[in-house]
C-alpha cells in the first residue's frame, strides 16, 4: 500500500477534529469566572466570548487563504522563512520549539492529571498521569498520523457526548431552577434577557471597553489553535494531488482551509453555548467562589455528583485532545526546519512520519511536567503565538504579488486579515497593561530566536518553496 493511500484516511472530519482538539482545552472552563468578576454583567461576558470568536474566525479565514495558495507543512515557520525573511521564520520556529508546543502540551497534560486524580494541585500522581498521556499520544502518532487521528476523533466524540449530557441536564434544571436552601430564591448570574439591550449603554464608556479588552486577552487564549491543520497542509495536498489528474494545480485541495473555518465556527458556537449554560445555571456568588474549578461546582449544583463526574471526565478529555493535537502538529515544524537545514536531518520525516521529532517533543514536554508548574505561562504563550499568527498571515500582503499570482485574494480575505491583525495588536496592547512581564518575555523570546539565527545561519541552505 502506498503512502498516499495510507494518508488518505486523513479527511475533512479528522482535520476538523484535529483543530477542535487543539482549540478546546482548559480555558473555556476557567476564564468566565474572572470575566464575570471584572465585567459584573453576565451579558458582557458573553459579548466578550463572541468578540473572541469573531477574531478567531477572521484568523481562520486568513490562515485558510494562505493554505489555498501555499499548501506547506510547518506552519508559521514555513510561511515566514520563505516570504518574509529566514530570520523571522526561524524566530517563529524557535518559539514553537521552546514554547509554542512544549509548554502547552505539558500544561494540558497536567490539567488532565488534575481532573483524573480529582486533585486541584499538581503532585506526583498527577504528574505520572500527565506523563502517561504524553507517552500514549506520542506512540499513536509515532505509528502513523492516521492512528493518532482515529484516537483523537474518538476522544472528540466522547467530549461532545459529555457536552450534550451537560446541556440536557442544564436545560432540564432551568425548567425548575432551585438552590440547596429552599428558602433562598434562585438568582442566576445571567438573570436578564440577552435581548434586553439596556446593558449596551454601558459600552458608551471607554473604561468598560478597556475592561473587555483585558478579559479578551485571557479569553482569546481559549481560541488559539484554530490553525492546527495548516501544519499538515503540505502532506494533505501532496497525497490529494498524487491521486488527481496531472493538470490539477498545487493548492487546489480545500480540505485544510475548510477544516479551519468549520472547526472555528463550531468551537465558537460551543463556547457561547457552554458559557450561556454556566452563567444561567448558577448564581454569581457560586461562580466567583468556584475560581478555576467553577464548572465542576456548576455541574454539582445542577445535577449532583453524577453530573460533576461527567464534566470532570469531559474536561479531562478536552485536555487529552489538546495533547494529541499538538503532538501531531508541533513535530511537523521541527521536521520542516530539519528539511531546511536548521535542525539535524534525523528530525525530519521517516517513511512519512517525523518519528524522531515526535520523540523529542514528548521528551521536552515530560521534562516540563516534572520540572515546573507552568500554568502561569499560559498568558505569555497566548500573546506570543498570537503575534506569530499575525506575522504569518500578513504574508498575504507582504508577498501580495506571489500570492495573487497563485490565486487572486478576495475582498473578504483582505477584510478578515485586517481584523485579525488589528485584534492581535489590541491584545498586545492589553498585554502591556495587564501582563507587562509576559509582554517583555514575548519580545525577549523573539530576540533570543534572532540571536540563535545569527549564530546558525551559516549552517543552513534554505530551500525554495516547492511548486
């Protein structure tokens, strides 16, 4: 059986599941408790989630525009190194190597360990569980991409079943809402109609917009990962073209572009639906008191220990799919850097699978699981990857003639790119005010990548883009 036929099982459904798995992690179960405390009005919390979704959808459209014209594996590194400058691409690859995938994989694995062991702090038990998850995910992808995809698809399905059970329980609860004390009336955090627009008058004040921007800085972290399938674009395009007529142009395969947009639309709808239920099914006081684990408390108040168990497993599965998705995408960056000469050649593809790169990625992530509590790094990682994304998609404009020659850029692609880049700049401004240390760490990461590039550039002979 040829490599083409083996890979062809990675179709649209698997690609959509890959993106969904990469997007839905722990953020959606944490951010709203802090947004509610800052904004006061639950309707403004939902507005912030909607704005975050709109920004992510524009980003997905911009990345889809790139994938249509330049179907390459390797993500931001591949685009920036070839169409902006090798140094910029190397910095993006450097960020992926030291932060973009390693730390998020370790973080998601630790969250999985916490929920599976019913612990709210990292300990040896949670770290062993996290290590086992990373090793299992690496093994599935080491065998073949389709093996890891099948496992990821199954877990995403289970996760959706968990969402459905939670939603059904919440809808039933809302028919006859109550509190544990029958003498206390039930007043949910979302206690006014979404169609009652008087709350929009609050938006006349600049201060509230700054507060929304600050909350978007955290909420937007839950939307990162919408570009996951672009890391496989070259492999998907080659295997589709391999079985197509010879006159079919490179980039005509639309699986990767469609997967990003479809998945981002689905995740945005899921996030809005879940947050509506979180805010409508429990009181403001309970949600604020629950902190990082408020969703478990909401589930318990709605459906008792059984529903809390369902949500605990669902949240754990969300983290598991994040680990699986990033173990599939991250090593593709290193393999492309190896192909270009920046990393040792043994990190490249072997029989269509970057097995050594998968092993290195797993080892680095396991090391972080045991060496540090990295949950505090999430905000730094989010802003760093957002800046990389804005730089990568800007190649549509920087290399406008080359892109247009391959396929004319539509007006709505221009509009989506403009919104995405503007949003990234606003989030960078928010980082300056809210997380100055992470802001400077972001700049320092880019600077360190440029320094390593200057040392390493003599060893690499960058190859031109195929096609």
